[in-house]
């Protein structure tokens, strides 16, 4: 048994030495392989990978924003395009709104964002709505979907021609408003016995 104590370390040294002897030589002067198109895209557009932003509105709502990539398309100053965006808004009264979108155009100077392409809005109160476009202010809770929205609500399925999320006139509560041919299919919950 004592001879194994000598044999195993010698075998390990032999394996490590062959690993270094048989490895390929690396030329440190060799360029990192990139596709030519990717290099041109990175030179043309400024790009930030995995950006995030958090802040608060004047009314105390907390806003956070995450994306996979943020670019300035065609060198436009002040305008950005985000890919695979996720945003969370937690109101001062405790209601949470979560937004997901494949693409968003953000203009900080205009205090405006447009989320496009199968935008999903989920709320902590049980709504899950989908729209092709949702616009938002960046400094206040003011979400609008000027077009068709559909999804599920606590009472069933819901469709509407437009939707908005904003503070009430008094500012005490947050309102989720559906307009333009609202259709609610009520699905009662089964009675428990």
C-alpha cells in the first residue's frame, strides 16, 4: 500500500508534464478572431452590454430598467435602442408593474420610451396584458398602449382598444384604465366546499 503513495504523485507529474509538452504554442501577436461585420457594427454604433438603471419619480415610485444591449443607432445623439428589455415600476402604494419587450427606443432628452414587439405588462394585482406598443415617460408613471391589448385579468380574459397606467387625479392611487371596445370574459372561480 505504501508504494501507491509514491506511484500516484509520480503518475500525476507525468500527466501534467505531457500536457505542457504536447500543448500548442500560442502567438501573442495574433489577432482575436472577430467577424468583419461585427467589428464594423461595434465601430459604428456605441454599445453597452447589460446596462441597468434605477431611480425614483417625484411621487416616490421606484423604477428599474435592465437590457441585454443598449446601442446608439447610426450615431444619433440622445437616442438609444435597447434589446430584450425588462423594466419594473413599484408604486409608492406597493403595486408592482413589470414590463418585457424585445426592443425599446429610449430618448432621455424627450423623457420618452417606446417598447415594441410583443410587449408584456404584468402587475402584482393579477393582470397580464400583451400589446405591440407601449409608450412611457421616464420620470413619472405614465404608461400608454395606443393600440390593441389583450390578456388575462383577475376576473377572466380581457381585450381593449387602448390601455393606460397613471396616477389618479388626486395622485393617491394608481389606475389601470382600459378603453375603446373593452371586452371582458368573466371566468368565475369555483366555489370551495
